[in-house]
C-alpha cells in the first residue's frame, strides 16, 4: 500500500470513515496517511479518462471499493471486459 497508487470509489469515505478502517488507521498513527491520500484517486476519474491509470509494468495499483461487496463481482467483470477491449494488461491479486 505504501508504494502503490490507490483507486477508490469514494476517496473521502476510504480515508475518513469512523471508525477508521485498516490499513488507514495504522498509517494515520504513523503519520503516513497524508502521503498515501495525496497519491490516491477516485476510480471514476480513471474510467472516464480524466486521469491516466497504470503507467508502467512496475506500478502497483490498489483498488478499494468500500461497502459494496454485492457489486464487487459485477464491477470486476465490467472492468475486466473494458480493459480487454482496450488491449490493457493487468494482474488480479486477491487476498482473503
């Protein structure tokens, strides 16, 4: 997380939920939250082309979609299909 770019559906919710979710709670305690928030973006800005997504093969992207587990499979399929249409490569890493 510390070396990645974070994309989230609602940046304000991700960083400022109360109680604060992990890992943001730990980063806030370490004084690192501001730096992580500064290089995070809302997912819709990448999808609409307002900002560029992954820049190179070495860039690490994290995506956080808080409070929407019902939509996760549908969103993942939509993002996958869109990426394939555009000829983009990406790797899916899931930790349960």
